[in-house]
């Protein structure tokens, strides 16, 4: 988990340098950090639940309700 966090920190630091070099707005910097933090949280969540969830189970949970609705099953 530390390696993932350090990777995102390195990417954020690189992006910060780029934005400072090309005088990007504070809104752009805020957007970049927001996206970086959200992606970090998502990657950490996937890492923590990798043994409990599989792609097949996730697809089943996502599309089961839609399938029931489309085929009018009860």
C-alpha cells in the first residue's frame, strides 16, 4: 500500500511541477489533486478487496438488477 501511495505522490509532484512551470490556474491544480486523490482511494480500495471481489462477482452485482428489470422477472 505504501508503494501505491508513494507512486501517486510522485505523479502528483511531477504534475505540480508541470503546472507551476506553465502557470496553470489554481482551479486546474485543484482539479488535478482532486482526481489524483480519488484515483488513489479507488486503487487502494481495489487493492484491499482483491481477494474478496472478482470481476465476475462485480459484473453480476452491477448487472443483475438491470437484467431483472429488462426481463420483468420478480
